[in-house]
């Protein structure tokens, strides 16, 4: 029987299917949020022993910020072995010398054909395995713009001591109040830490690493014979690999701080790389993750699959299908859409954008309230105003995700110049 005879247009059926998919696919994140909201922050038992660690830092022209990170590592209150390695990657400034003066072990690398963090990790792990076999039980991966508090390693050690081969931590920002762009990034990462990774840890499923501030066991690196992940988003690729191979990633509420972009052009370029990288990982790992889902091996496979762009892809698809239907239905001479169908298209587009804005607003409001003590800003008006600009920041992912499907994207380094230590971050924020 034709849809028209049933009184239901094709576009209405399409919109209903998209709505049902969203509800079914992402309801679990509502459960995550409720669980984390009422259970609070995960409580970790004291570690039975202090393990040995090395920090591995990729640094390309980071002379302005690298010393603050190295000094924060040297100031750790931890009764165990900690070494700090900085790989100065094709630097044309004084990154290497500044890092040495701060107390790091510095290796210089000048492979212009294979630049970027993933290749630095491959270089560093190969050399560590060869020159320091068995010296370290785990490796912390940090970015040069990061800063960590004195108890960071001791808190991470609690999770590592429970037997997790990979651990991630609580990602915060050095410059929340620089502008609406940095604030948008910051709030998203706070939400990711509290309402995704913290909730996953509470519920006993696997977490995901994001950028920096994570720890990997020496046994994993040794077993892989180095670092195998060289997409535009090596962190997401490694998380997908862990989910597909049933390696559970743990979480520790160990806070660290990184610097967020403050201009839209830099943000656009960075997020374009993230989006393109997410597509690469999705296209490479969807079969492995589906196998994990259907074999019932781990809920983490489903979780990871849902986190690799389906929501944004469906949002983009929904908006563009409705716009196309609206244009074709209005202009076509062979078929003229009814006023009801055209109205349905308009309502769907408006509803999608408005509901997305509202969803991000509620998400930002809950995160701001519960993580208030973690938001270090000179201006509380910036924090309040961010509730209204955060949804706009997130909605800019729609054009980014569309373009990333078709555009070739290369790794481009992001300049960092906010040089503050931990005490300066928590006392008044950074502009």
C-alpha cells in the first residue's frame, strides 16, 4: 500500500526513523548522566604499591609552555620512580634547551616526512623499549601545553594498581575564560570526564582516552612492538582498538589542564582534523566493533561505535534530506509536494536545530553546576554566558562534519602560548 494512501509522507517516515534511532542509540548516555549525577565521583582504593612511570611528551616549537609541564612533573608528590622524556620534534625554536633546563630528558627528532604526535610516540616507545627495557611499568602521554597538580601521579597510580592496562584522567582547561571558543571546548571536556568516563568507570564498562592525560602499560607497548596508530586521531583509534580487543580502559579523577584554541580559524582547523580522523577510525573499526557487539563481548564496543560520529552524521543527514525534499518538492514539475509535506520539512529542520540547542544547553547547565569548583575563571559572567554560547559552539560541528567527509585533511600543529603553572591556573584562571 502506498504511503500516500496511508496518509504518511516519505519525509515524515524518514524523520520518524531518525528520531527512533536517536532515542534507541543514545538513551544509554542519559543513564550515564543520571548514574554519575547521583553516584558522584568514582572512589578509588589506595594503591598497594607505587609503580614506576615515564612521561612521554611530544613537543613541536613549544618553548613557551614546555617548562611549566616539566616542572609540574618534577614537583609530583609520589614515592616512586618518575622520569620525564621530551621529544623535540622538528623544532625551530629553543624547545629542547628549555625542556633540558627544566629537568627533562630530551631527545631531538627531525623526520620531516613523518611529523606529528603519533610518529613521535612510535619513535619514543621504540627507543625506550631498546634503551630502558623493564625500567618503567607504564607511560604517561602528555601534550606540551599541559600542566598537572602535585597529586596527579598518585591518583592515577590507584587506577593503574587495580590492573588496568590503560587509564585516562579528568581533563580540564587552563584558559576557560579566554573567550566563548575556549569556554566551549572546556565545558565539553569537563562533561566528557564526569558524565562519560566517570560514569563508565562507575558502571564497570570501558572508558576512552582523549588527546593527552592518559597512561598505558609497558606490557601493551611491548606486546604491540611499538605504537601502531597513525590516523589523524590516534587517541580515538587506540580507544577503538582497545574496545575491539576487550582491553578495558580505566578512569581516575586525576585532574590535568590543557590549553584550548581561542580563535575560530584555529578551532575550525583542529576540529576538522578530529572529524576527519573520527571518520577514518569509524570506517576502519566498525566491523570489529560490530563483532564485539553481536558476540556480547563488551558493551564498550557499542559505546565506542556510537561515539564515532553517528549522531552528527544523522543530524547532518536529517537536515539536508529535509532541505533537499523541500527544494525538490517546491521546484519539481513532475511532483508537487503538498503543503503539509513542505510544512513537515520546515518543522523538522527547525525542530532538529532547536532541540539540539536545548539538549546542549541542558548538558552544559548540568555540567556547569556539578563541576563548578573545577571551572577556574576570572569572570563568573563568562561561565554563565557560556551556557548560551556552548550550544552554538557544538552546532558548528554540523558544517565541519559535512566538509570533513569530502575534504583531505592534514595534521597542522596548534600554537600554544599560555605559560602558567598549576598554582596560577587554580588561583585565578588564565586569559
